[in-house]
C-alpha cells in the first residue's frame, strides 16, 4: 500500500520522535509513504479565518492523488474538516482560484487507522512479535482525533485505542478523563490552568492503574510528557507516568528498536516501558 504522508509542522520540531516512529512503523507494516512535496501548515486550530484555514489544507491535499496519512490529530482534524467543507462547490471554486494545483477531492487517514488495518487478520496478527504482556495502558484521545464526526471513531465514546492496545497484547484501562483537553491551546497565556489539566489527566490515569499513557497528538504528548515534570513541581507530587506516541507503542510490539522509535527523546523515560515489556516476554517464554 502506498500513501501520501503529511508530517505537519511539529514533525520538524517538538514531535521528531513521532515522525521517526511513524516512518518506522509504516515500513514494518509494508506501507510505502510518499511525503507530500512542498507541504505547508494545515492551518492549525488557531487560524481564525475559516476560508484561509480551508485553503491551507486544500493546498496540501491537492498536491497528491494518493490517500493522505498524517499522524497529528490536529492536522487530521483540519484536513478532514477542509475536505468536508470543500464539498461546497462555491467554496471549492473560490479556493481553487488561488491554488496553483487545483483541489479535486481527497481521502484522509490517521496513522492509527493505518496501524489497525496493518494488524488485521491472521497475517496482521503475526506482525506482533513482542506482545505487550498485559501492560496496563491508558488510552488518551484528546479533543480532535474524533472530530469532526464521521471519521475514525465515535466523538463521544471512542474505543479504537482500546482495541489497538488489546491487539498489541496490552490491557487498556478505563479512565474518565481520556477526552479532557490537555491544556495545550492555553499553556502560554494560562499556564496554571494548563498544568492543572495535565495533573488531572495523569492522576486519573495513574489512579486507574495505568503503567503508561498512549497519545495520538503531538500537542497532547508535549503537555503530558514534556510538561509533566513542571506540573509535578508546581503540585509537589510525583507522577512519573511514561507517555508514548501510538506509533512508539505499536513499534515496540512490532519488534522495532528504541532508536528506530525515538524512545530516548521522550521526557519521561519510555525506555523503561520497553524494558518491562521485554522482561515480561522473557518470563513467559521461560515458563
């Protein structure tokens, strides 16, 4: 299978490990990624001019005839929203007047969908060579993966991450804040409120018995992983909860190494999660 790859802006900055692990997992699943040439920002969530946001996404989508895959939930939401809005012929004609390559239509996938498809059936199941050994993982969706509706899963009661965790040999834990905003959009002007969101989410996951959290958005990962120590310092409590990108978690189960998945780039050590999975696998084999 060949897909167009839209990395998004954070793949070149704070989300390098997501980009690295996305490419490695795609290769392990036999998916050929062709990065969209000369791509631009999707418009992000803070672009107040709706037509401009649609045009920015349309420019990316128009530059390939392949289905488009992205690993960023914000980009996924924006690209899907643009594709829906561009069904309006009047808007599409207005946008196309300013595009060098005209938008003709597009299919957008999140990397989570691609992983799920790659693990389907008997052949897909054989790709899981390092089962997670019952690792208790909290599935964190954030705000945008399931929006706009009609995409990867239910906007109110998503279960796709839970299904993936089970398929990888882990145990998803139910925690009530799996869709609470991480605080990312407000962490600069309202740092205190953002830190409180981080603490509430991680506390909820820890109280549910999670050994790790899996995230699907680089902004969410930034808040829950990179900002975790700051939140701990402000609250005076210790959480120490590893937060892995969905591609990192899947990559471990696919037998990929720490360097291929960028595990050393995580702020809260994700290497310990991989080591624990291998310990459990070794113990089961000895039994």
